[in-house]
C-alpha cells in the first residue's frame, strides 16, 4: 500500500495527531470504524441493518473517505452502490473522498481506479481530477472529468497549461479543443473574504525569494521583490493563473481554513513558497556585539526529567561546551553505542546517566526524518526488548542494562517515531521509565525493578483515522513522592499519580482528550499559597490539583494536535500549539478556576498574562531564558518574545532543515539541534547572533541534557558526552 499523505499539508508537518472516530456512540460510528479497518463484511452487515451510508465521524468524514484513502476498490464500489455521497466535505481539512484518492492516484493503480469510479458520479470538484490528470498526462482521467463534471472554461484552460508545462502533448492537444477563449464577462467567482485570506508576505528562504500577494481594488495581485505586479485570475478553488504572463499557475494551500503558502508552477517547474506569518519581523543583521563574559562554574546540577527541572532546559554554570565535531572527535569526551532505536532523552543524577531503548528482533531501525506530512506507520511486529540503561557520566561506560519487558509491540509507531519515545525521570532514589503500551516501570538507581503498571494497549494515532498508529511519547514527571503520567490516547485518556515507593495509585482522573504527545509540568502556586498545579497540553489545555488530581481550570482554543510540552518560568506556564485550527501561545498564571477561555478580542485576563492565536510551535518545546521566550518551529524558523508581555523581539531562521529536538540554554548561549545532527549555537538576548555551528554526523531527534561540564546528546545510534576543548598553554 502506498504511503498516505495528509491532505492539504504541503511540506512541514511530521508526525503526530489523535483520536478515534469509532467509539460506542452508535452504529454510525461502528460503520466508520469498519471502513477504517477495511472490514468489508462488517460494512455490508451494518448497511443491511439500515445504518446510514453517509454516517459522519466527529470531523464530518464518511465511510467513503476512508475507503478512498486506503485504496480499497471493493469497499468503494459497495458504498457507491448503497448511495454514498461523493460530494460530502469533512469539517477539518475541507476535503472530499475524491481529494483523498487523488493524492495517491498517480502512483497507485487502485487509487486511480477509485478516482474513475468517483468521477462516474459527477463530483462537484471534478476539476481537481482534471488538473491531476493533466499534470500526470492521464488522458483517460481528463476525458472522464470533462464528461462527468461541471467544469468552467477557465478551469479547462488552467488544465491545458498544466499539460503543456508537463510536456504531455496528447493531453494538451485534446484540451485545446475543449478550452474556448475567455470572454470579457467570464470569471470564477471568489468572495472578497476569500481573496483577503490570500493576501500577505510569502518567502522561500532556501532561494531567498520573497513575494507579496495583495488586493488592488477587487483584483488579487502577486509581486516579487523588484518586479512588476502580476494580476491573478481565479481558475478554480484556491487556483489562479497570471493574466498577462502565459504559463504561470498559482495554487494556494493550507489547513483548517488557514493559508500557509502557495505552489508556483511555470514552464513545467514547481516551487513551494511558504507564507510569512503576519506581524513577524525578520531579524536584521546584528550589530557587532562584545564577546560573552566567561561564565562561572557552579556546583553540578541534576537533570532529572525531560528538559531538566521544570522542563526549563537551562544548564547555567555547568561549563557546557560551545563547539564540537562528531566526525573528528573534537569536543567529544566519550561516545557510547546504544542498542536499539529510541527517542528518549538522557537524564542525569550525580555521576550517572539514565536512558531507555527498544531493540527490535527484526533489526528494523528505520527512521524517516525531514519535513513531511506522511501519516503512515512502521509495520514491524517482531519481538522487541525494552531496556533501561545506566551509564557512567565521566566515561560513558554502560554500568547496567536491564530488560523491562519483551514481546511484540501492542501498537505501531510512526515513520518518525520509535517504540521508546518517553524520557525517564529520577529523583536519585527511584528511576521511572514509560514505554507506552508496554507499561510504566519503576527501578531503584542500581537497576532493581520495584514495580510495574500495565494499562494494556495505549493506541495513539491520527485524529482523522486512528488506524494510522503513531506511538506514545509523553514522559513521566516526579512530584511530592509520586510519579505523574499523562496518557492521552484514542480511547480512555487519563492523567494519574502513583506512589513512587509502592506503585499504588494515588489518584486517577479521566480526560476528555484525543491523543497528545507532550509532557506535563508542575506550576507552583503564587507566593507559595495554594496548590501546585499540573499543567497539561492538549486540544483543551488543563490545570489539575497536584495532590488530588481534580481539574482546576481549562483553556481553549488550541491545536487539534499537540506535541510540545508546557514550560514554567517566572511563576508562569507557557503553553503552545502549532497545528490548526489555531496555533496559540498562552502565558498562564497559577490560581485559575473554571473556564479560562478568553472572550472574543481579548488577549489577557487575571490568569492569562498574555496570549496570541498565531505563532505557536508544533514539535519542539519552547524555552524561556533570561526573560525571553524562544519559539523554534519544525522548519528552523525561530521567534523571540518578551516573556512578560509577549511582545515580539525578532524573527529569523536558525537554519534550513527539520527540527524535532527542543532547544536548551547555558551561560548566555542557546542550542538548536536539527534532525540532521547540526547544532547552531546562538547568543541569547534581544539581538540575534550565531556563535557557531557544530556537526554530530548522526541523526538527532532527542533533547540534550547539561550537567557538570558535559552536554549529553543522543543520536540515532550513540550517546555523546560533549565537553569544552581545553587548550593547554605551551611551557616554552
């Protein structure tokens, strides 16, 4: 089966999402679930029992969506025979069954056959199939789309341009006979509100191409830097062609009603140009700054959980290195091979470093990095061994390695994920490791297993279709003698606390939440009065009483998929989301009760220091350092805000590439590590300045730990102990 690509996502989203559409709410949900699992006999039985063939999921998708997406021709035929609506559009991606099948049709014969079946029913968006056929040189698809669809002449001319640009002469010749010259009165109707949604600044940083899209009177225009403006005429939904410049085709793309960029086609060439978020100012070239003062060394600190204490990611006074090279070994004090595949980050207590891993018997340690929107899973059900390891911090020697459990994984992992994503947590006496569906394990720091919690399968997948499984990644945290774990899955989400010494449940609270992938954080009470709060990220942001687990407050709106973790700084919890329908940043004060959702137009309240509905990050967790909130996006774009007010200081691109690792900071420096293993060291402060770039020569998906002269950074195969290079003075 070919890979499935998330519709309307052009480049940058990697992995994560949530939810099951099939629960126990009725036979309609059962029909959706059977279609997702491609259980044709069950679909047939439910339809015979009178279940509505157009029963909708929570996102407005029907069984025909999932049959089309998965390329199941027999199931599509059955649903069409029963009268399935080919024109239904889901509420999230605004797509139809034809849209889903078209994404795989060029390379998948079953999907192409489904396109032809759907076209027999004359779908309203047949022009999409016309364009796809013209682009691929598929004359039969072009003919079918024209015969069955109600397609405007302007759309036919746009398809002709695609065929000509792709060198498909037979299709182009056919379309020339079907494409009349435009009349003066002929237009494709686009509302003023829709036109306004396209206006903005767009920039492709890889080739330094900036383009402005704006409205002049009632016309949409496009203008490159130093170039004359070009008028765009609508040829279809989100599709335009240049009026006076032959061969230029523009199609705007986005998700959840938000335009994120456009595809520019000319002469058979295509280029994607992302949108620059409104209000973002690109950082100017910095003035010459004085060198950073030499940092004083302090006592070694512990790094007890993901991103260290309070998820701060800060390692001041530890002598963190600023330069290294993985290939030459410069700045590498030690390098230790770690068996298996895992995205868990290292944690440190005194002289030991703790890690987890998952070792597949099949040896399949495949990992697909980069900016993409593929929702598929790795199909490896071979026996795995889930391990917990302790290493000597000084030498990197593995002191002990314990097997937590063995068996076939209960759930699949995403192409970019592993079977051991959560980072362990320790207080120096206890060590807790979470392996998702395989359970929660507690050891002492000498490797003796003390207890184990098994909740069964914790399936986490794409909210639109939970049969695409992505794995679990929320890390445990320790507070007041308890381990707290956030478990947001397809069904039965909860947050719970267990006694560290015994594993007994202290409290457990159900969550009305689809799958999430972030780690909770503890927010202390203001002025030391009141309860500590457990802050969780999700489609609804929530605060819980740390002692009882009772929900104290909730906050919306938020992204449908949340990955980054909340962080606490200056008595405020910063929470962010980077996926539609909104990409917010919230600065939450403690002490809130009830619904903290702001009224329309408001950006702050008693318990929200500030907020914005745009600019939030998706995968990397943000960092607050010396009064500035730094937001790193998957594509390497970074924005700095005053943490107290939210005011933007600058916006820039750290480097091209894809980022999953969260930033850390130490001694006036910020560290941003890409998936390719390149770490850009940046000066902290209101002026952006790159201090250096370091290569590890290994894929990095994890977040560094800093302690006692070392930066501990885990690559796909090794754990590195990175240290500042000491230059000895000559005695001569």
